[in-house]
C-alpha cells in the first residue's frame, strides 16, 4: 500500500466516495437487473445464464498484475490492479478488474484486507473484507460436511474399508489459529467417533476453494467435488467424496458460491471478486468463471496473482492459463523502492531511509522476475508503486535498470490519486497490448514427470541448483503418476519472502537447493500440491494482531479496519 497517502485512512476514504447502485454498475457491462442477483444495493452475484450466454463471445485483452518478492507488508498489487483499471476507463477503454476474495484470517492478523487502499480500492470495503456474499462460508461448510460424512461413515461400520491411518482430509476454518494445526478428534468414547489425529487448515487452503475457482458450471462443480480423495482403503485404493455420497450435498451448499460477485471501484468502475485461494499455500488466483466472463464483458480485464511472480504469477500461468485456455497479453510487475532496499539487505525499520546503493543491490530480484515472466513469452511493464519516502535518485536507479533490461517502466501514484495516478501505466499497457507481441507458452509440458516439473520450477523460476526429495516423496509421486495423474501441473507451496524456500535468503539467491517436505493430490482442481520449507497451511496470528485495534463505535461504525 503506497504511503503517498499514508496519512489518509482507507476506510474513511471509502465512506466519502459516492457509490452507484449495483444495477448501474451492471448496466456499464451491458447487463440488466435480470442478469444479477442483488445482495443489497452495492453488491450482486451474476446469474449463471449470463456466463452460458456469453462464453462463446470473442474475448478482450487479459493483463496480469504481479510483483517482485515483497516485504511482509506487500507491495501494492491490488491497489495497482484497481488503479490501472480506473486509469484505463479514464482513457476511454472499457476495463474491469478481477480479484480474489479476502480471507478474514489475514484481515485480523497482519496483512489487512484485500480491497486495495487509499483512492485505489473496491467498495463496499467493509462488507467485502468481512464475510462478503458468503462464499468463504459455503466453502468452509462444504469442506467440513465432507469431513463429517467421512467420520460418520467410520462410526457406522466403515463399509468402504477405509484405513483410518490413511485419511488425508482435514477440516478448515477461515481464521489464523495455530492451535488448530494439529488435533486429536473423536475423544470421549464410542459415541463420539473414532479417535485419530487430524487438524485444521485455513479455508483459502481448502481443496474445495481451488475446485470452486476452476469449475465453470454446477455440473462441472459437482463432478470435480465428487473426485476429491479423502482417504485410502487398506488395500491402497482411493476413497472419494462421491464414494461417500457427499458430492450432491456439497454442491447444494455451493450452488450460489459459484456465481461471480460484482462490486465497484471508488471511481464506479465494475469489478469481479470471486474465489480466494492463497498463493503461498494454494494457487493464488480468482475464479476461471469470473476471469472468462470479464473478458467477454470488457476490452481489458485486469487480474492479479497473489504474492510475487514466483508464486501467484507462476501458478496463474502454469496452472490457471493451462487449464482454462487463457492467453495473457501483458504482465505488469509491481516494484517498490522499499522492497528493493529490503532485498539490498536493509532492515525493515530502516526501509524509509534513502539508500540508493541498497536499491541497486536489490534490483537483481526485480531482474530475475522480469526474466522469469519473459520466459513465458510475455511482454513485461514495470510499475513503481510510489511511497512518500522514495527519492528521485532511488527511482532513477530503477529506471536505469529497466532500460538495461529493455522493459518499459512507469511510476504510479494511484493510492493517493486514484486512476489519475496510473494514467502513464495505463498508456504503456495499451501500447504494449496493441503491439501484439505476446507469445504465451507454459513452462513445462503436461507429459513431463511430476518430479521434473518440480525441478524445472525450482531451477528456472527460483534460480536454485536442484531439489532434494526423500525416497518416500519420490515413491509418492510415482504412485500419483501410476494412478493417472502424471499430466497434472504442480502447485508449489512455499514462503513468499524469498525466491527460494528459505525466507531469510533475500535478493536473487544462488547456489541453493530446495527440500521437498511433502506432496499431496488435489484432484478437484486437478494439480499436485508440493510443500516446501516450513510453509504452513494454517497461519498464526502475529504478536500484536490487527484485531486489537478494531472496534465498533456508538453509532455502529467499524473503526480500526485497515
């Protein structure tokens, strides 16, 4: 979040803007009241018939927004995505933004909400950040229904011959709660189930969240939910949600969750917010349905991949684009002076202090991300998200390196100025897209062995020397392949704070190896999750959670949120 307007409270800014009725926003997209299902005056879901009606219409241009390796606070991809969308509309282009839904856990933890900030944000900010239209709730409920039906099956005789030691389905909750990472359930005697070890993940890490993001219809959703593997039998055969007869009820719970959510920017431009997988522990992209629908309703669709380009962008390109048949036209790489100094080994407390030499040291990180994105055949535009503490000398160092790399660079002040502050970036995006130089290609072929797919990402994207995998991991991957999953892409779960799997390695680390801790199948969305380093699928709260500053005043207004 750029500090050019740090003195302004994002929630207060949001409340001062005049928002349009969601029916007026729908009209901008050529949609009628019959095409939307209203959730109050400012939010709506798109009716399934709209997607079916428009799916064969020619698609507009797709622009991905990603970032260099961030500081713990993030570098402003969401504000850049929103500011760019507003700027494109200012320039007469019909543009909309497609983003993920915020998780409540990080909102009350350290990262804050997921609606942008300053004058580059989505509205209604409070409602989007807190429960929104219930999508996270239905994912949580469907996930835990499956867990309950699994344990119920065990309780009433285990007709499927499930090996209780090979149950792979945990429970989820949308809150950072480290105490739930590991748990023993079923205590209290026979009436309370079979005692076994289990635990909770956070809802954005749920396989059902990822499944929602790839399903393009209710029948598709039901089929994907049905093939989710929850356990294995004593003779090693997989047990699925369909085997437990849970897929129908899960689809009932999620029937409205599959519909994209329509909201608006503060400049009254349309936005889809749908699906919320994290990018460090899941695939980090909004739903395929929302992206494809936006591309048929607008000339320019702006979307983002979570965290840095080695995480969200890599998964967007290698997983989402591969599976959905998407071909981006350009990539915006967000960089900040603060992050570059962070990768020049400056302490977080000292990041506001001018330090051109540190910026120059940190530019190797940006260069690696540019190199990675270009390897997908995509043109890259660097966007400097401006903070009030940045100096012209520091920004000039970035411009000089971009010139050397042969990539255009724009400075953006969208946080303080809204779309007006991203006009230069928007003009570069238009010019780049209209030049038509994108020649998108995925990093590895479908038929490459799973272990080699992992090695390819580590060597080509992270810059590592090799991977280290114990025999049990290698054997596990071989069994996945023998079961028919060789063509699955891999979804890497690792720290967002380094190109490597070690959060302490800043800049552009070299000479490192990456240890594979575990691998697991996600058959609903159709990929293999690879756990690296110490990454956790259930985060914890920081020492001083953001929740401590939140409250409701005497008039019922939220205070302290973002």
